[in-house]
């Protein structure tokens, strides 16, 4: 009989999928539920609650930078477990938010813990464990960011609606704690070297990309390169346009095609985000990651142009499906492009710094779409404008690619 041994890196991927499902479901995708409660029941103005939501995004960027630095010095299990524990405690206090200072402090702390326990430290670990099959590992591991909204958010909405936020919040905090801490402590490991293993278990794909020397770039060198800023600004623009479109797509669908179409459009968008990311991971085993990233920018711009003029049930849902394919892949490509170019030597710091820049786009995207909607008299102008912003992200990324590999500054 032949012994079949599963490379431990795939257990890391499974653990990250579970953790990201919990962090996104109980934190990120809970934001609209909290917004509805704070404006509808607690009397906060929509502008105030929206500003607090933007605070969450900015704080998550700060948390990511802190986690990126810490994962280079201490075990990632400690970083993720401590951040998730503090985040769970913060979430359990959501029902006690009654004053202006409370709502901003709550969103800041929740965002800080979310950033410290989620994208940056987890993608850093996956990048260390994989090289030749990194794109596939990234696509599977990051599926949790979409899966959390599908599985956990309906449960959260039901509990809050039936029991009220004050009674539901401790249970939501407990769910975040249970979904992250045991998995992080029992399964995560900081690197393959910590277990006497090699990345990919020594596997190399049979392509030119897989045969290239392993990059190893310091934080200082990476952040002085043209490519780093091209990628960072490109994803600031692309993700800002993307989050802005996501935050308003339900209202767009309900106005133009009815609430049933709007609900189906959101569900289809989330499902296609998951399927598209998994398919993208397989494609990237053979395809150029830079060309694939540019194709996703083109597809996003096209989807936003179509959404700008979409009316009727079929048109809105179809455009949402096209847009959904780009969502998961865009989120995956940002860390992947940086890992492929700069390696894992200082990856936590490199990615967290770039992510912090992109966070400004994500924080401002929803407000920009809302402002353009009011000024332009509808979503047509707003979605055409963010389609143009997506085209700018494509131009910025192409500008960064003009520098030959190895040339800095």
C-alpha cells in the first residue's frame, strides 16, 4: 500500500478559510446590520453612522500594519488569537453604543482588531507556505471573505432582528471568538521552516514563472520601487470603486428593478465572487498574474458601465453577475502581485503598507458614490464615474509594469 501524505500547507489554507469566514461574517459584513440599528433604533444620523463605518476601514488598515510588523517578530498564532479575542469583546459591547463618542470608538476598535486578525497576517502566512501554487492557495484561502457574508450574515441579521442588538451582541462576539481563536492556535504555523518543511513541499510547476529564482526584497527596497506604488495606487482606485459599487448596488437594483431583483443581484454577486476567485486561482497556475489582474480591471470597468445604464430584472442581475466575478479576484490579486514580485522576506510589512494605502479608497468609495448620486441625479453618473476610476487604476498598473524587473526607483 502507498502512503499518501497531505502537505501541511493545505491545512493552513483550510484554517485561513475558516478564520476569514468568521472575521468577515461577524465583522465586515455585519456593518450594514449595525448601520441599520444605529440609525433606525438609536437615532444616529445616517451621515454620522456612515462616517463611523469609514472609521472601521481606516482602523483596519492601521491594524493590518501593526499585524504585518508583529508577524515578523512573533508567532502569527499569538497575533491573530489576541486580536480576535479583543475584537470579540468589542463586538459583544455593540448594544451599549448610545452616544456619539461610543459609535466612533466602537468602530475604531472593531476595525483595528479586524485588520490585525484577518487579511494581512493570514495572507502573509499563506504566502510563506506556497510559491509554485501560491495563486491556488490564495484563491481557496480567501474564499472565506465572501463565504462569511453568505453563511454568517443572514444568521446575524436574524438574531439581531428577533432579539435586539443588546441581547444579540454577546452571542455575535462569542461566534467570532469561537470561529477564530481555536483554529488559529491549533492549526496555524508561522512558516514551513518552523516544521522542517519547504514551501509547496518542494513542488514546482512546469512553467517559466515557476522556474524563476525566488525573490527576496527588503521593506526599504520594495517601498522605494516604482512597481510598489503603482500596485498600491492601482488597487486604491480599483478597490475604492469596487466597494463604492457594492455598497449601493442593492439600492440601485431596488430602484430600477424592484426589491426581488435587488436581493437576487446581491446574492448572485456574492456567489460569483466566490466561484470567480476559485476559477482564477486555477487559471493563474499557468497564466501571467499581471495580465490577469489587468483583465479583471477591464472587466470591472465594463461591468460598472453596464450597471450605470441597466434597467429591468434581467439586466440588473446579469450585470451584477459580471461584476461579481471581478470582486474576489481583485481582492486576491493585490497580495499575490506583491508576493510574486518582492518575496516573503519582509512581506508582512510590505503588504500591510500597501493595504493601508488601498484602505483610503475603500473608506471613501461609498461616500463618493452617494455624493455623485445626489449631485448627478441618479446612479448613472455615479457608476460611470467609478468606471472611469477603474480605468485609471488600469493605467496606473500599466505604468508600473513599464519598469523592467529588477530595476528600482
